C-alpha cells in the first residue's frame, strides 16, 4: 500500500519567510463542533491548522455525510476550492482548533515571494487528490473490515506518533470518526476493530489505537 503524508506548508521556510507568512495569515480559534465552512459556500479562504482536529466531509444529494478526511497540526484545508465559485466540501472542528487563515490574494503574494511555499502548496494539493482517490476507491471496492484496516493504517501514517516502545499509535480518533470515513455504521466499525484487535494487528483503548502489526494490517485490506 502506498502510504503518504500531507506536506506541511511551512516546511523548509526560513525565519524571514515564516514571518512573512504569519504577518499575512490571520489567527482564528474554533470550539469543538464549529462549522468552519459549508459545502456550496464561496471559497474565499484557505486554512492551515496550528493545533486541534478538523474533519472535512461531503454531503450527497440524499443527505448522507461522508467524511473525506481528519486533519490536524500542519495540515491544509480549503485550498482546492479557491478557483471555484463554491466549495465542494464542508469542514467542522472535532477538537478545539487554532487555525491560520489566508485569502487567495495572500496566496498570490506568497507564491511570488516565497518559492518554497509554492512547492509545498503543490505537494499538499497533490496529496489531497491522492487521499480523496484512495477514499472513494476504498468505498467502492472493499469490505467493511478491509476499509477499516486501511483507514486505520492511513490515519496512523498521516497523523500517528511513536511511543517509547517504538509502537505507532493514533490519538483523538473515535470509532464514529472511522465509521464516517469508511461509510459504515458505528457498530459495524467497532466489530471490525475488535476483529483486528483479536488478530493481534492493533490494540484499542479510549481514543487511542496502537498499530502492533502494520504488515498484517496491510494484508487484511485485501480480504
């Protein structure tokens, strides 16, 4: 499986370039549950996450919400909509978040004055395409168990940490978060997580999933 991670917009920027970025970007703080923007809103601003968690989701014509991604520190949201009249996705805070927001004019300024920002933005947008393609391929072709296994791996690679035993884990992710990403009910998702835990691939505790056997978990996605 091709594991990947969203490029941080600020990677490789000098102190002077970081100051330019922060002088233009406006800080915003959002409480859990706050809607940052909604599908069909005008896409005037882009957001860079300093802390917290934000989910982006798509609402179908039937009214069903599909979570496209869960994003945290260093991630970019909202950028793909800048050249379109309306937004394709909605974004909601799932854990209190601090964001930096900047307009399309700010981005034009950054592109002209911070070359590394340009490369980072292209990389971040390329990641978004790969991530969305992976999500929708998963929904169309894989079983619930396989979708849960791949989603856990993807989230761990994109947002995980390593503890003192060199065990990869993800925090702040609920069973419902995963269910919304795999297009399944919460009970079905919890059953799949229990099966993966019983097989020794993961260990599940309150708001934490430890990855004990990445290779085995990767193989499970093909079942």
